[in-house]
C-alpha cells in the first residue's frame, strides 16, 4: 500500500491505533520492561544462596515493585537472561501477603495483577496478562482476588494465593509452598508458619518493608541472629535513582523527625531513642591517603566469642582534636590466636586499648587473662584497662561517660568514620536505649570505639624511631639515679 495515497486523517487514525496497541501490549507485559536498581539486584542475587531474605528499605524505594517482579519471575519462569537469583525450573505454589485483606488487595494484588476494581485491566501488573488464568475472587472484600493460575514457561501452571496477616496463624497452616512473599512486616508466628510452609520444598521466603515498628522479633531475627540461610539488604533513599536531589529534600522534609531515619534510610525506629542521634552524613568521610606522619594511632579491642570480638583503628589529629576511625573488624567464635593474626597487620607498634574484662581468665586460655593471651600473640596491649584518668584508683570506667564523649565528638565534628566501614555504621544505626538503659546487643564495634576514645592519651605515631640504648649523662652514675 502506498502511504502517500492515504488521506492524512486516516493515516493519523491508523498511527493512533498502532500506538494504542503498542501501549496496551506494554501495559499487559510489564515484566519484560522491569529494570532493577543495584540494590534490588543485590536482593535478587541473595536468593541464590539464602532461603530467608529481607529488603529493609526506605519509603518509596520500590520495595513492593521489587517483590512483585521477583514473584512474577518465579510464577511464570520468564527469568531475564541476566537473572542473578534463585530459579525454579517448574511451576511453583506461592503465597503473597500484606497486613490486611484491604492492603493486600490495594498494594500486593495491584502490583501483581492490576487495579482491584477494574477487571478489564487485570493483567496490567507484573504478571503478564497472557499468563493469567482461572482467577477466583475472594468473599467479603470487594475487588479482592483469592487465587489465580499463572501459566509457566515449562507448559505447566503455577498457583498464586493472596493472604493477609490479620487472619491469624491458623489461616497460614496448610499446604507446602515454594515461594512466600511478605510485603510489610508480619507477626513472628505468621513468619514462622510462612517459613514452615517452605521447609518441605526447600523453597524461599522474602520480605519487603520499611521498619517503622522498630526492632521487632522479625527485624531482630535478620539483624541479630546470624544464620547461613538468612540475608538482609538495606537500602536508603539514595539507592533509588528515580529521585532527583530536589525530590529527596522535599520527601525528607515531609517526614516526622522520629520516623525520618526509618523512612529515609530503612533504619528501624529504636526503643526509647538512639544513643547517637547524629546524621550519618555528619560523621562519614572519605579515606585520608596518606595519613600525616605526625598523627597518632591507637587500636581498641572488645573481647568476645559467642558474641563477636571487635576491633577498631583510631587515628588522632591532635592539632585539630579530630579522631578518625579508619579500620573496623568483627568476628564471632574465633580465638585470640586468630584475632591477633588478623589485627597484627594494622601496625607493628600499634598500642591496643582493651576493656576491664580483659583481666578475666578463660578455660581456653588455661587460666591466662584474655589481654595476656593477645599480648602473647604479638599485640602491644596497654598495661591498664580502658578508663578515663580522673585520679581515682582504677580510673573512671563509666559507660555513660564514654558514650557522652563519643556523642560530643560526633556533634562537634571531632569524630569521623571512613564511609566504607559498613559493619561500623550498621551498629551505629541500631545502637539504642530501652527504658533508659543501653541495649547491650549488636554493639561490639561501638564498645571498641568507646574504649579507644577513653584511652586516646596513649595513642602514638605508628612509625616510631628505633630506641637508643640508655646511657647516663657524664657525671651521673647508676647509684645516683
């Protein structure tokens, strides 16, 4: 057909129809156009190794979009060529859930299927319309779907069921599942049932939420109970490239102060308050290279076995009175021999601060105090445990004094931390009080830092001049000294 012979109005109409078809096909197959952010890909990739995963992220980061995309990939088997995560080669049985029936419908169902009340648009969510069959609506909640069949690329049929946390544990007991997606945080008994449903199949459970409820049992499970089957991905508003700098400022300003860090950085709202209510940006800094030779150095240890042992390297610019944390190390269930081997490379003549329990003897050390065990491995342990020199016997070992010293330095720009020390910042974000008392969990690097700040007076240049043999001045004898 010669396009030149078509009247302009008919050509425009034909182009409009083609554009409408193109738009419809795109709307009915969003999965093919989904492109993951770096943090979303990190979350997907963790699924290859870990059965339990949490994406703990800022508001509007794209948590639900991310969860819906992964669920659609598993249901259809239409994984992209560069998919980094877990793959199922056969149809799966899956549950997708939110807090209530209404929120499951309005958020989870909408992301997977399409607008709840517009049946003609079911198929415009992450699950391609061509794959949706046998949709059964739920009773009692208008517009909500109970189950849906999803065609799998293998030729079989995956089964998707929508659930909610409000129904209670009993409604979560039942058949085995390969995939469970929990959008928003659920009660611990619901999480336990979700995990139980996948035990038989070796399936996966993944959660996507902003931790506005604080350090709950589910959050604690991921952050504090290390397990080879468990992984947490934390994402801040800065990890969402669809926001401009102006967008970020406007969004951050809209949040209530006590919720800002949870909504902006995905950090749990903590008990009765964070110990260091200081923005990370105020203390994070890029590495200084080279470090001036006249600056002084100190290592600091927090002993541990069942809870991790931890160490930090402090560098002190005495002229400006600024302390830099340049290295951080943390390890669980290893001995002083292995600890010392890992830390000796920080500096041959590095002095090491240590806590009062370093005088304690251990069975593994055959009655030898902990600090002596480290000393025997070549670390230059200070002769006295960490304390402020206030003139009293033993010095001031007050935890509060150390914390206030650290906080004062943070607030006045006199304590900086290399921004790549992720383990240090992870503890910093979660360090908090409950009922006015410091929560002594997941605080190993914070404790080591406190000991180092207490003992800064013992910091020395890392490159010391060789010691000269002592000789008495002329006329001075050993007897007269």
